[in-house]
């Protein structure tokens, strides 16, 4: 524990508090929302113990939607249960993360969410075309929703040629 250096972010106000105090703020999140949330009430349970963002789909298909590693023809979009989970996440203040989601699932989750959506670790496909990176259209949809993207500094998602440096 390093309370002088780190601060758990649990509310929108805590972002400002961390910055004002000079501490590094961090969120608790998971790649596995589809596996954790077996019922809509599970969202509340995990929020109560500190979870503040969850990916809809990490890999393959789950009860919420389809991940980008599935063939595009298999992406059925956000499921009915997935819509209920997004609605509950919005209501209690847990961020919807569509980082690994398939294109249809990603788009439908952004459209279904009444709160800003996050893509916690990806990049722009215009810079480095990969299935996980986001088209200009997807980034515009995210911006229109008020959402944000966290950049991914993994070489396969930054640049296909060597060298891959911080300048890229």
C-alpha cells in the first residue's frame, strides 16, 4: 500500500482529488464482464466491492456479445442480456469497456449506452490496421457518445514495421 503515491478512483470526483493531491489514480476493472455478470444484479455486487469498468467481451462469444477475434460473420452484436448489463452499468456508474468487442457488438454497445463508453486499450486503424484497432467511423461514434480511448503501446497494434518506438 502506498497511500502517499496511489489513490483508488471510485467516483468522478476522485479523478480531480487524485490530480490535486499529486497521486496516481487507478481504477479496478476486468476483461471478463461476460463471465462475471451472471445476473443483472451482479453488476451491483461487483460495483459495491470496487469494480469500475468491465469489458463486454474479451475473447470469443459470451452472454453479452462477441469479441473481435471471432469471424465478422459470427458477430451477432450486443445480446439482449448484454443490453440489460449496459443499462445497469450506466445506472450505477460503471464504465462500459468495448476494447475487445467485435465491430457490431462495439457499435451496438456504444449506441445502447446512455453514458460515455471507454476503449481502454486500442489504437486508430488508420495508423495501424488491425482488427482490434478502431476505424475513424468507430472513433467518431465513441466521441459522439462522450467516450474516450486509452492508447495501447503494444508493438503489434502500433506499427507493423520495425522499429517500433515511443515516437510512433
